[in-house]
C-alpha cells in the first residue's frame, strides 16, 4: 500500500496541494495531512469543502494534529503513520509522496535589521523542522529491493519534497537582503542534497529527495510584497500546487533527460527548471 503525506495542510500551498491530490489520485491511496489546530476535524471539513468527492475519497483523508516546531510531536506523527499505514508485516507499504511545506519570512534589508529571535525562529521552522521531518520519515521510503506499482497522479518513484526558494541559491544571489530566510533556504538545499545521497544508497531509483521553489505565491508569507510582483508572476496557491505536483510526477517518474538521476538531490521551480545551488 502506498500513501501520501502533506504537512502542514491547513492553509496556503499545503492546503491547495492536499485538495489537488485528493482530486487527482486514486481513492485507494490514503492522504495524511496535518494541522496545528487541536481539532483536526475542522481542518478536514475545510479541506473537503466544495470538492464533490466520493465517500471513499473523503474517507481516505486523514488529518492529524502536529506541531512542526516540536520534535516530540513529529515523532508522534511518525509513530501514528507507522502503525496505521506501514506496519512491519506489510512489506509493500511505503510513503510514495511526502511534501513538507513549513516556512516563514522576516525580510531584513540590511545586517542591522537582523533580529536574533526572529532569525532563530526562521531557522527553526524553515530548516530544523525539515531536518526533523527527514529524520523521522525517510525510513518510510521503499528499499531498493521493493517493486513499485504505477499510480495515477503520482511519481513512479517515491519522493520526499521540501519547500525551498530561489533566494536559497547562493549562485543566483545578486540582490542581497533577506538574511535569515536566504540562509535557511540555502540550508534546505544542502539538506536535500545530503539526504538524497543517503537515500540513493538505501533505495537506488525507488526513492529520491528534492527541493521545490513554488514561485511567488499569494499567501500570508508573501503578503507584504504582492504589490511589487507582476500580476502574471503572482501565483494562486492552487496554480502553484498544481504545477509543483506536475514537476514531482514527471521528475519522480524519470521523464527528464537522464531519468531519476537527473531529478534527485536538486531544487526545482514550479515550471520544472532547476534552481542552481
């Protein structure tokens, strides 16, 4: 049995991606989504609203409470997923797609604007949270000996995808600014590369780790900059989620020149173009 994890899922890109996957993947594939809210049912009802899904498709959405700034909460989520979706006696069970989308931004324009507490908060959520998610969920990926079925709407290989950003690219940095955010996303890119090198040994072509640049998306994170972005470059969460899922499906299915090896360990934008390190 394959399953999907999207975290967090209560708003923004995670919300849009969860709804997209509910609409585009088979009813037999469970989707685990997370929220900080104490009552996950409220988030589930919101995620399902207006989708007009079958009962089977609605029932496969499993919303769990998770505080992404707490390793113990992430550990609890991993334990739940292992017991529910990947018990030891089911050798075929695996995480086919894990998408990790935590992020925040304090846009420092000069070194004097760097605030210690804000920078620490940014590094915790943008970098340490992905690091803990990699720690606790890489073991759900299939081993190199596993035989993976083709699933509509999903990559043929398992993929762990982490939210990065173009400003995390060191070679592409020509404007400066955004010190803590840039540093955190550069760290995510290093985490992706290092995690994928390890996963390549464990899984070969059965699994990979990648970063994702969603573009400038109309979410709370970018709200301060909406007026500075051309209308055609300011994406809705729904558009960004759809494009990122397309990138994951094509790249994770080996459809790029060079196959899965040309996709793994790198950061990709919403249009399927590599963001240089």
